[in-house]
């Protein structure tokens, strides 16, 4: 590989501070940049899209503002920590509102449950649906607290760079039923299928099938109860904009519309990147927030890899795809809460179709977002902004989304009309969709998966791509495809791990 000169010749370069390149400005990349900036690194973030945020991009259309991805903000303390590191306060940039109840789950029989963090209210809700399940619910909740303490507080920011890290947690894994699935654990405590679904669907928020992911992921339930569910006024995009400002205030840069084509490696160590336009930028370390499959399979193509070989990447399991329909209406649907989950007639069978058989099922379950329930400014006066999200197979299912998308959108519309929004069809004034194909094209996501590598036990912790690359020195990985995994709290934690595996700038030789 050619020796490459430092490109940035401005005053910043003359400070001789070591230079870190971060590929990708998703939550993982932004958090990594802030953490490195706070520890003395000169940081350049390179983002292929026209705006920072990655899956948390913002689409503006016909006077409506749509957050493309994350809407449920949990663990706000992880965000606050970034502001603190950069010498600020989150409240100066972002107003977070607690959503209470968190969300409504509407079952196929027409019953519903409003989920919240209030213990008594939750027991009452469970009791209304299935009186015999209240005691089991309380036992299950007590267990999630213990799982959270170990899985999130103790292990969520540990690098898992050595197999002994994994061996050390095995006793806890077994004690906390980590060998069972989340649904398996829930089913040991409650009987009503609706209650089982309500207590076990959470792994879908990080790309996992509740019938396959380790019960450790039940920690998500406790995370919500403990720290609440929040929404940023102005949308999640307001958080992204705030993080981007922190990076600028640290004196560092985000360059959008700048796709990286290759990570440059010299004598086994990352030493910079080559952009799609052929230009090169030197760096002392490279941090990739791009999909791990894409980082190893494409950005490091031609580089010898012992662990993440093309063969191993081809055998990896990826999370499901997502079909997201963003739409605006010319009237408000005041009876629809901020977050609604519309369950279909099947739970296990539908997930099997999506994750295992990879086929488009005749039925569907949906997550419906109505941000204007909390912030009416996201739509023109008297209107509502929405998105409806359906888990679907990733591109490995072979669906031709260019052909399927409109028919599928119409099915989503019909489902919403019959379940929660009668008369919807006559009130849609703006509309756009994202399919797994768009995830692949826009974010370089392998198989167009919504959440990177699937979080099954054999692809978690030490088994997941490490935050300090096993194959290339001075290359670090953050984001959904690394440990601990997807979801905003997960990817913020991947960046937190960097504090352990990347030295401070003044200690870097
Ligand atoms: C529709 C949807 C809803 C979700 N809802 C929630 C939710 O409510 N709560 C929650 O906690 N989580 C949610 N998630 C999950 C969460 O959004 C993601 O796990 C998280 O945002 C991923 O962040 P990331 O930094 O890992 O990846 P990304 O956001 O994908 O960022 C990676 C970035 O790298 C860029 N990139 C890729 N290749 C290159 C290249 N070659 N050169 C330069 N840049 C490149 C991409 O463009 C992208 O900007 C949701 C996800 C989706 C898709």
C-alpha cells in the first residue's frame, strides 16, 4: 500500500494532534467522534449521505418532518454523557419529553394494553387482560432487573476482546437464563399469548427474533421502566443536529456526501481511507460506523483477514429488513397515541416467515409512529405526520422491492384502516417509503438489514465483530453490528467501549 501524506495542511494539522477518521455519521459514529474529540483526537467524520444521522436521517416533504428511523429514546443518560464530555448540557440543545404511557399494543382481537413504567398501572393493565398472569408478571419483572444490572450496567461497555471475557460471564448467563430465548423466559412466567407478546417483542427493536435471541435481551424492558421512553421535541433529528454541533464545537468536522471506498492498510495497520472520488486521507486510526459486513467485505476488500473472512461474512446471520411508510394526513387522528404496536393474528409464525423462511407473509404486525401527538410542529397546522413500520425479510428473501413496494404499502394502509385509523385513505396528502433495497443503497447495509448482524447468542459479545478489529491494527468498529449491538442505547455503548480500546491522543504513539 502506498505511503500517504497528511492531507489536511491547515492550522489544525500543524498541532500534530493524532488524526482519527470516523466512517459514517450514524449515532455510533457521532458518539465515537465526540468521545475521541474529548480525549484529544483530531477527528474527521466522513458520511456518504447528504446529512448526518444515518438511520436517524430526517426526511422533509410537503411541510411534514419525518424521522426516518429511531423514535423511542431510552437511556437518555448515555446522550447526556456525550454533552458532558464536550463541556455542555443536553438541555441547552435538545428538549426531551417523557412519553407516558410508553406505547399502546393493540392485539388482533381488538383488545389493547397501555404499557408504562408504573408498576401498579402495569399490574392493572395485565390484570385487565389476564388476571392469572399478574403474579408471574411481577416475578418476570424482578428477573429483568437482575438481567439489566448484569447485561447492561456491567457488560454493556466491556470490550469482549478475548474469549476469557466470554468465559467469565458464562455462570451469569446460565443463572439469568441466557441460554433461553426472551420468549422462552417470558413463557415460563405468564400464560396469556397477548401478555407473552407484550413482554417479549422488545428484541425486535434491535433486530432480533424474540424466539431466538438470548433472554439477556429482556434487559430492554427494564431499561424502559427504569429510565423511561422519551421523544425529542423537533424529532430525533434534533438530537442528531445537537451531536453534530458538539463535534463542530470540539473543532472537528463532519463531511457529508463523502463516501469512503476503501480503508487503507499498511503493514497490517489502518493508515487512512480512499474516498469514492479517488482522493486519500491519512489517519492514525480509523473508526468504522458502517455496517460491519460492509466494512470487512467491501472497505477491506483485498486485505488479508484471519477472523472476518469473506466466507465467515457470508455465513453470518443478519437482522430482518424493514418496510417503512412515511405519510402525512390533512386531518389529525387524535385517538392514536404517539407509539402504537398493531399486532397481527400470528406472532411466532410471522416471525418465522420473516427471519427463517424469508417470505412476505399475507399478514403483518406494524409499529405506528405519530410524532405530532407530542410535537404538532412536525406537520402543517391541523395535520398529522406518521410512519408505519413492518418487519419484512432482508434482501436474502429475494423480494423485488421495486415491484412489491406499492402493493405492500397499500396492504399496510388497509391494515391501519381496519385496525386503528378508519377512513385513512381519504386523508393522505404526502407519502414515501423505504424498503430493504433502500437500506442497502442509502446506508451500505448488508442484505438491506434494518439492524446489522442479527443478535443471536453466537453473534453476541465476544462472537460479534470486536470494537478493536481482530484483523487490522488501528482499526476500530462501532455501531449496530458490533458489541453490544443495535438500538440507540446499544450503538452509543459501542462508542463508549472505544474509551477502553483506543488510547488518549497524547498517549498514542
Ligand atoms: C426504521 C427504524 C426505526 C428504529 N427505531 C428505533 C427506536 O425507536 N429506538 C432505538 O433505540 N433504535 C431504533 N432503531 C435502531 C437504531 O436506529 C439503529 O440501531 C442506530 O441508529 C444505528 O446507528 P449506527 O450508527 O450503528 O448505524 P447507521 O445509523 O446506519 O450509521 C451508519 C452510517 O454510516 C454511513 N456509511 C455507510 N457506508 C459508508 C461509506 N462507505 N462511507 C461513508 N459513510 C458510510 C451510512 O450512510 C450511515 O450514515 C431503529 C432503526 C430503524 C431503521
